[in-house]
C-alpha cells in the first residue's frame, strides 16, 4: 500500500511568494494532520482534519497560513505571503479513527529566501 | 494537559554499545498510548512501537526493547549492540482520547549518533 504522499519534496521560494504544499493521505484514513518541524521548536501540530473537516487549527501560526481538505484524498497547506521564518520541514500524517498510529509522509523541506 | 519529556538532547556512542533513550510522560488520563518514532537522516518519521496504558509488559524486537513503567511514568527505549544505521533522532509521543481524536503529544526528540 502507498504511504502518505507529499509534494513537492523540496521547495525554495523568495519571500513574499505564495507556497502550496500538497498531501495525499493513506486511503481509508479518517484523520489528516499537518506538522511543522524546526530545530528551535521541534515538531509542532499546525492543524488536523477529521473526515475532511478542520477540527483544530490553533497551531496555525498566523493568518498567512491556511489549509484545506476538499476531499478524502487530498489536502493543501498554503502560505501567503511566505517569510524566511517559515523555512522548515512540513509533514503531513494520517490515521484511522481511534488510538492507532499516525503515519507520516516524507515531508516537504521549505526554504524561503 | 499532556507532556512528554526527552531529557537527553543528544547521545553519542560507539558501535556495539548498548544505549537507552529516556522518555517521561505526564497525563491525568488513565487510558493512554505511548509511541516511539525514528527519524533517520533522510528525514522521514518512521513508527517503531505503540503501547497502551494497560499493558506494562516489556517488548523486544530484535535489538530494540522497550521498558514501560507506569510507576515512574516512563517508557524507555534500549538499543542493544548499536549500529551506525541506528543513528537518527528518536521521538517519544503520548496520545490520549481527546474527543475521541487521540492527538499525540511529541517529545523534543533525542539525537543518537553511533560512531563506527
């Protein structure tokens, strides 16, 4: 079975540009999570969805960040406008309902210059 | 609120040494789940193990073993006869039912460096 798929794997952009990160969760998983990982702050939960509905976006750092999940097999995380401090690795993860394991995608390494 | 503490920021060992990674957690829930993930230099987060709060049996998988002790709120991870391929950042996580969502709380991670 395919795991969580993220694209692009690497993104380099200039400050002020719009960035869109994409995620395809594992088929049949009810929950989708977006995380950001930096050396300073570790692994931070940004937002999560249940059955395509955003449940908790309290981790989204600013209004510049937005996330959508138009259907069960696709989600986007958008940063507009991007800033250098947004440089990080962004992970998408998914799981089924209940306490099972979160499965992570390979991550997108974002560099904003 | 839940909390996971991995006090060891970085551990450096020589190949074939045994190494233990510590994880201490805090929760008021009586039902919870504990996890370990591995993040090798390639960057992906790989699930290693899950334990629930009702099962304190230690687990062994090859060179890996986990010691869960509710009395000390710890879930430590031991690698026996470490190898260079074990070099990675290891994360401990805690998950409790929060409206049924079981959102995990991650520790800051322990970077393990195994020298040849």
